[in-house]
């Protein structure tokens, strides 16, 4: 994990008012809930009293209530009531306070701050996330690998003709020109596939390639965008569950017709197509060992792997700050 970052961790549609969502994130069992003002609590799931799961509890008076003994916590994880001690109790319950993660909600995505102390800045998101002229459909899938492996797969331009030969990789374009990689800012990497049918030609260098209109952009720590056209975009965020599991959350955004009902139907169909492509990737990536990637591994990389090399290098430098 890269510390001191805002991670996209949950879709807002999964967190209903008055409900508790239990979820494993960052290798920990956590719960998410809302208070009446819409503030989101993200705290450890096991009650500090006897270790019962708060995911089985309920939300009452803006607090999450443990199902075992009724102990209540607010959105910051602070213990606010121990029923057996009575409401008039003036005891210090700081020993009951739970670990919590600060949260932000943008464009229907819940972010959690993974780091030391108070959060710094705001989550770095793509404009489409906040652009209400687009409609989107959302799907999730659990992968049995570290989230870094899922990210690298989305930056891999040379697997298309093989893994996706029946879908987005049709045409047998095995030869990879470049690929060109540019940094749009300190946090944002961009590349695009520039593949061709191999007729015996020498691949072009990265310097001789361009970033195409259909391109891939990645924002650290865990958000990616496939810009298909200005009216069609596919967004993904890669949720770190633990060292051996990750969730890929995929959204198909579009504003093809400008009629929301029609565009919503198109988004739904787009998500079904996304699922087919994503499952093609999953079948192969889950076989990679080790399940977690690092800057230096026992791999023999080639020129087409440059986006992955750039990602690993940046990730390594951020981990070592």
C-alpha cells in the first residue's frame, strides 16, 4: 500500500441510509455507515468491548449500535454510549474508541484516507466522475490477486491480441509500437495502444508514437480511465481488499444521445460488455505469481511493458517516501 493517499473503496449505491456495510479493505475488516447529515463513518468492524461484529448491528440516532451489548459509536469511531453503565455515566470511555478512516464522497464514489494524521488535500478524480451530463452503470468483481496486479493489467497493451482476441483485441495486432507514456502531472500517467499486424516491420519507438484519442490514463493510487471518445468513457477503480484479493469496480459512462433514459440503457449494455472483457483478463491474471507485483521481480520485460515499468517505478518511490 502507498500511505497518505485517498483510495476509492466503495460505490455510494452500496451504502443505503440506515444500513451498515461490512467490507474488507486495506487488509482490515471495516464497516461503513451514514449519519442523518450524510456523513460517512468507516471504522473497524469488531466492537472494542467483546469483539462482536458491528456489521450485524444497526444504525440508531446517527450511531452504529453493537448487536451484542448495545454499545454505540459515532462516525469517527468514538464510543458515545455503554448501556450497562447508564446514560448518566461520566466515565472515560476513550479505551473503547475505534480505529477509523476519514472519508470523502465524490460522484457516487466513497474514498478513504489511508495514512497518518489528518487527510491532506482532496481525492484526485477524473472530470467525468463529477460531470452530470453523463450517465453510468456500475459493476464489481473480486479478483484473487493483489490490487497492483489488476492495475498493471489495465496498463498492458501487448496482451490485447491474445487475451481479448474475440473482443477488443480482434484483428491480430500483435506488434506493439512504442508505447508512448506521458505524465500529465505528478499523479497521472497516460498511454495508448498503437498496435499493428506483424508483416515483418520493425516496431516504432515510443518517441515516434502519439497518444491516440482512445487512450488509457491512470491516477495514483487506484483509479483508471479508458477514454474511448468524448461521449464514451470506461472508469475503473481497484479496491485493495488485502494482499491476495482486490475488487475491480467498473463504470461505463456515456452521453451518446443526450436522452438520459436511453443513455442509461446504453450504459447498462456497456457494463455487460465490460464484464465479458474483464472476465477474460481475470482468468489469466489470477494465474500470475507472485500475486503482488514489485519494482524488481523475476520477470523479463520488453518495450511494450513501459507503462507497467513507469507505474511500478512511481509506486515504489511513493511507498518509500
